[in-house]
């Protein structure tokens, strides 16, 4: 998986930051990736910062089992189920926007309406679709979005108009 053969004082990187991000997008729930090995965490490496960010976003958990040879640790990422964006009482539009913003921050593609409904605690995909319609209108203010459909073979792409940030474009 796009390994990186870098060696520092206390750590050997087994995956680059880009390889870790790509793995997170393709991994199934429960899949594991060793991204570094050594006596200490690779705190000064981009892959460590990316892993910590993905933990904060609720995409992965990390753990450090001792290596079988007893020389240090394996630093492992495990894919977990993506979180529901918001569960507090608020409008559907706020929940859907929060999930889109999370996808942008995590470098994920735009979810389907069914996925949005599940992640946001909505009853039906139609609820997510209606929320997206409201978010496309100028009345949405800073939450206004634009959706680009790339066809049946690719995820649609959301752009947050206030910031210009976008979900990634990816084939199914």
C-alpha cells in the first residue's frame, strides 16, 4: 500500500500520509493498517498528524501493540464506522450541512441521500434530499451549497459556497 521506506531515530514509517488517507477511503469497517513501527510514536511525521486528525473525525481508532520480536511497537489504524453528524435537536438542514462539512474535512466523497439520512439520524432518504434542496437556496446563508452530479458512475460533489471547500470526486 504505497509504503514509505523512511527511517528516523526511533521509528520506521510503513505508510505515507497519502497512503493512509487513500486506505481510509477504501477500507471496510474493522480493516487495519500498520502505518509505522518503532519505540515511539512518529509524532513529527505527517502520517501521525493525519492519523490523529482522522481519530478526531471519528474515522479510525489507533492502537500500539508490542511487536512480536519485542523491539518496539506497531502503530496501527483501524477503520471504524463513520459517526452520525449531529444528534442534538436541530433542523434537518443543519444536520445534513454538518455531515457535508465533516466529509469535506475528512477528504471523503459526497454521501448518497440514503447515507446522509442514516448518518444524520433522519427517517428517510427523502428527508436528506429535502434538506439538500434547502441548502442550495440563497436563504441558507453560510450553509449554502452547490451540488455537481458527475453521472451514475461517480459520487456527486458538494461545494460549500461560503468557503469554496469541496467533497472529493470519486468513482463508485
